[in-house]
């Protein structure tokens, strides 16, 4: 049976609802997936924070994260062009 990972963005003004992370292979993979979705949903306005990841009934880990994204020049894009955002998420496990 595959492990079911849960993750939650923490240390914000509002408490975020935990989410299951389908297909995650480990804690770091689950953290990276949730942070990427969160940063995308926030339009890149929030670029650092913390995320808590756990396996139901198992080990919990907390990571500090920092996201660095390069947005395309909107002036050079046409109406038909798809916007491609390049970025990197750095995770640091808290000990």
C-alpha cells in the first residue's frame, strides 16, 4: 500500500487547510508539489514560507521554502502566446 502524504502551508495569517498530495514519493516531493501549487495560485506574490508534511499516523517534517520565479516579459507576448513561467523552489528541512 502506497503512503498517503498530507501537506499544509503554515505560519500565515490565516490557517490553510491540509491537502493530500497524490503521487508524492516522499516528504520533500509532497512539500515541493504543494508549494508550487500555492505559489501559482497566489500569482507569485508570496515567495517564502513554511510547509508541514506528514504521513497519516507517521513521521512529520517541516520545511522552510523560498520560491524564485522568472516571469516572461508580457509586452513581448501576443494574445495567442502561452505564458511559461520558469522557477525553482528551495526547501530547507527544519531540524
